[in-house]
C-alpha cells in the first residue's frame, strides 16, 4: 500500500529494467502485470524517458514516489538529454482507460500559461514539468515575519487570476475544492496540477471554488484570513455570489478588493 513515510533514498533505474520487482509494482500499480509493464516501458521510451528515479515522501514498499492519486502514480523521469520531468503513470485500476483526455485538457490550460506544462502522453503515461515545491497549506504555514501578508495575498491573487483565466476559456478544473492536493507552490509561484477531472462541458467554477477554499471553509482558510486581517467571510461571500452571477471583470475586481488587492 502507498503511505506517507520518511523519505526513501533515491534510486535511479533505466526504463528498460522497470519490468522487474519492485519497480514493476509501481509501473503497473496496484497489481504487478508483466505484459502491461512491457507495453508501458515502450510507452515511456516513446516519451523520451530513459531513467526513472524513485524518491520522495510517498512510498510503495521501499520505493519513494513524487505522489499518488486515484488515477496515477507520479515519478521523476530523466530524458536522454538529462532533463528531469514528472511522469504520471496511469494506475491499472484507474476509472479511465487513457491519459489522452487529461493531456488534452492540460495542454489547453498550458496555452494560457496555466498548469504544469505537459510534454507528451501515451495511453498510460503523461510527462510534464517536474514541480519542486510545497503544498499551498505548507507555504501559508511557513510564511512568517515581515511581509507575510503581502506574500500570502500575492499568492492568492496569482492563483485566483489563473482561476479567472480558466473561467474565461470555459475550462473547469473540477477539483479545486481541495486546493491542497492540486496546487504546488514553487518559489512564490502557484502551479495547478491534475486536470484529470477537468471539463469544458460544465459552467466553470474555478474562481468561486478556489476562493471558498482560500478564504471560507478549509483547513487553511482561517489562517489565511488571520494573516490578511480579514474580519469575517460575509463580504467575500457576497462578492463571490455576485461573480458567480455575472462572471464579469467588474465583479472579479470587486471580489479581489475583499482581500485587499488594489487594482
Ligand atoms: N508535475 C508535477 N510535479 C511534481 N509533483 C507532481 C506533479 N504532478 C503530480 N504531482 C504529485 O503527484 C500527486 C498525484 O498526482 P495527481 O495528478 O493529483 O494524480 P491523480 O489524478 O491520481 O489524483 C500530486 O498530489 C502531487 O503531489
Ligand atoms: Mg489528484
């Protein structure tokens, strides 16, 4: 089973050798399958990946991973040119048969400079930029001292601007109610990840959903409100309701004002 544990020592393995245990157990998680693994080795090779490095806080057995979700396990890959990327490998028990749609939707977001840039995909794998960062909540918790409010406000503003852009292009991320799992903060820049539940067929609710998490009801929101000296949620909720009603620039700007962004 996958579980969080102290970081395992990094282990780098050529892609061609992933057909043996324990690597096979990650490549075809959750049930080792040799025929499937061989197909996946070929797919990773097609994506230009030469080596995979197992390392990170998530673990399957003794092997570390970058992360794991219900659709994929994510590891670090290296190309022949030595470039590092993140590789999302479809779980064999995922509720979707291919990475194609996630790749398409990620690329759509990438066109407006949002989401970890996706490089390529096959049926069972997608390569993208490896983000070396922290979860939003950890960023907020770690922020202290002089300039904290300005940094947290700026981060929220950057993230909400990304949400606004996605709202405008009609792409609903679909999982921003749990921002903790879907944003990685690299330096001072938030990056959205995981467009596997995204859709162009729903009314987009990126701004309202992310704002709800940031300011109203999540494990991080009371701290964020305190840091930004936001007295209560009333004004924010009214502004969000208005934004939800007309999705206009004016409503968006007015909402930004509720957490101190001057435009
Ligand atoms: N590009 C990336 N860079 C760094 N870490 C990533 C990247 N993409 C995903 N991760 C990590 O892997 C985890 C699982 O990826 P995710 O895309 O959310 O999978 P799922 O669709 O199965 O939920 C994430 O929570 C995150 O920790
Ligand atoms: Mg996920």
